C-alpha cells in the first residue's frame, strides 16, 4: 500500500532541461530562403526565373568588366589589344576623367578650388542634415554659399560680399515683417536680396577682377559632373524654402497672395522643364535691365529652382492638409501667433509627413540637371555626347561612359534616399 502511494506522487524536475538546437529548416540561411524565396509555389517559380535572368546578365557583363582595359590611348588600340575577346574599354575613363568631372575648359591648375568647395560643402551641410550637431555650426552653413561662389568662379571678392549684405538685409526684413505674415516676409526678403544684388553688381568696377586673389573663371568654362552637383545642390537648397513659402501662400487667407501662388504653381507645373530651360537660355535676359549681363548659370538656376519649388509646394501643402484641425486649434488655444504656430507646431509635423515627397522631387531634380546639355551647357552627359564622343580617339565608346555616368548619379541619389529613410526613423517617435 505504501509503495502504491509513493508511485502515485507526481515527478517534480529539479534541473532545467538542456536546450536543444532548432531544426535546420528553422534557422540560418535555410530559414530565410524558405520564408522569402520559396514560401509558396508561385514565389518558388518567380525565384527560379529571377535566378536564370540574373545568370544571363552576369554571364555577359562579368567577362566584359573583368577583361576591360585601362591603359590604351584610343578605341582602335583597345580593340586591337582585346584581339576579338569580349572586354570593356575603360581607358576612356582614365584618359578623360578630368573632363568628365570638371569639364574640358576649367583650368587644370585650378582644380583645387572646386575640390575645396566640395569638402567645405560636406562640412556646411552636416549641421543641417544631422541636427545633433551644435547649432553654432549653422554659421558655417550660412557663409558657405558665398565662399563657394568665390572659390569656383574666382574674380573679385566684392560680388559675394554684396550678395552677403543683401541676404543679411533680407533676413532683417523677414524677422520684422515675417512675424505677422510668413509669406509676405519671405517674398519681400527675396525681392530685397535680388535688388541689392542687381544694384551692387552694376556698381562693381569692370577692372575689379584684374587684381583679384583668384583668377576669374567664366560660367561657360564650368562642366562635367561638377556642374550637375552645383545645379543640384543650389536648386534644391533654394527650392525647399521657396516651396514652403508657396505652400503657405496658397493656403493664406489673403486673396492676392493666394491668387499669385495658385497661378504660379499651376503654370509652372503645366510647363515642361526643357521649355523653361530654353526660356532661361534665350528669353530670361530680356527681363533684366539692359545694362546688366545675367550669367547663363544664374538663369538656369532660377528656372530649375522655380520649377522644383512648385512641386515641393504641392507636396508640403499635402502635408499641411494631412494634419488634423485640432493641431491648428491647439496652437490658437496656446495663444501663439501665425509665425509661432507654423514654426513650432504645424510645419514640423507637416514637413515630417512630406519627407518622402520632398526627397522624390530632390532626386528627380538632380537627375533633371542633365537636361542643361540641350542649351549648350557641358554637364556630364553633355561632355559624353559632345567633346568625348566627337573625338576620333573615342568615337564609338558608349557603354563605358554612360555606365560611369549612371554610377555617379546612382551613388548620389541612393545616398539621398538612404538619408531620408534614416531621417524618417529618427523622427518617428510613435505619436
């Protein structure tokens, strides 16, 4: 009887059971492939088709890249060295790399100037992109455009100084009048800056560049990927604040400002960019005083900036419309005026919503800078289509040059995309 009672007592484990290894199909690469590549019959078929497609592409491109030559001096010599084998003629990149990056007219001994401007640009945009950095560094950001202008173009330092004075005066005007109406203060500041720049340009002596520290380089000598970067960075930097002002102006209660913004946005969005570039090349100079000579680069910047600002304005307007009405009412309940409500409550949330749209416009704008080749500006694509392919040594080289151009644009656009995704994760606070 006692033995039966002892045997009926439940067993209580005194030690932890050792962990067993998971099944092979539930861990590592096998699990990832099973869940992502072969999760169903349809996905398995698509995976196999994709693998065959990738194999066909790599089987043709890998030998072409591996057998590529880098040291020949012409396409004919390259083909002779290949002796019928499949291979790329990368020698055109080693021979003409400076023209692809800087254009064919920028002085070789002055390459250090755009290189220094590029390094300073990375320092200047750091406080804007990464807001954990000290806000005092924004002074470098504010001064960079004028320093970069003097470095790249050279000549007298009076021109960037006058432009700096114009922006300071415009900033003071915006601080005074922008408190009551943001759009009015912004557009007034832009007009003041342009007037001071135009008047100051006419007052600068014609012989001021003769004794300059840096030799003057005209805009027609700019080219290559450097020109694409300059247009992209300049136009994106100017179009974002202008787009914000246009979006706020379109939602303004003042009929005149709202009407002007609506007409401007709808007109610009209805006209192709290439048409605006032709206008910048041929017609825009007629809108300036007869005595003033407006540089083609500046005219192109004005048109591309206006074009992209119209699209950014609609993206930001969508972000403003997506905010619930309670956010505006909350700002009113706190006693905030219009500029304070926009700066502290409305715009931070609207811009956060609008990040994907703004990045999309910025990426498209940077790629659209290649359209300037149709108005005789030798950017990267213009250099490939013009001087390089027109030369007898490299006439017939296409894939190597266009692939190099695609690689440069991909690196920049992919970097912009990755930064936008990081910024979205950084600003995602769960509420």
